[in-house]
C-alpha cells in the first residue's frame, strides 16, 4: 500500500447526525498526523416562488438580458453549506486543540439541486479514500421513495462509505 496519505471526506448537512459522525470519525478513524480531511457540504437550492417573481421583474428591468446574480434560494443554499462546514471546522479544530498535530484539511461548500449526485461526483473527482456520513435514522415519506443520501452514496461511490449512527438516538 505504501505511504499514501488517506483522504477522508465527511459529508455534512448541518444536522446533529452529521456532527456526531464527524466527532465519532475524528475520534475513531482519522489519523491526524497522516490523513487529509475534507469537510464537504452541499446546500440544496429549492424552488422559490419569490425567485420566479424576482427573475420576472429583473427581466423586465434589464430588457431581457440574463441576470447573473444568484437567486434567493441559491444564497440560502450557499449559506446553509457554509454554516455546516464552518461548524464542522470548529469541531475539528477543538477536537485536536492542544495536540500539537498539524492537521491537513480543507473546506468545501457547494450549492446544488441534488446533493446526492453533487457529493458523489465531487468525491469521485477528488479520489477520496473514505466517505463518512451521519444517519438520522428517521424515515420520511420522501426518504422511502428516494432513499437517504447515505444509502445513495453507499450504492453509487467507488470508495468505501461509512454510515455512522448515534446508538443513543437509535
């Protein structure tokens, strides 16, 4: 296998489940002196009637020229992803505070309509060795139809995926 540095990606959505998975992974999997950690979040762009209204007004005001500004839903998606990654970074730094170890990590905030495909494509392009995701354990009607993000990543990715569930919440 050699001395290749492992790249471990944590897929984050800002929930308690993803924070637990990160904390558990930092304590049980990550070797901070040799691993590279990727904190990854994909904020979801949702349809917004206000965006349609804003877009229509902008089209009238700009004589039909395309508007390059991000919509309200794109801004919310970016903010959600940035918030999730920022909180995860604080958890990462506090976990290793005082250890004297130089941690290799990066923060990735994406915005998308489909976080499952966006995360899968990003992970495949980055040549990640392991993806860690949290599991809420709850099953909504939508999850019954589409499946969870963790389940999708397990089925889709070429690398191993570890789904972490807090046994206290089970």
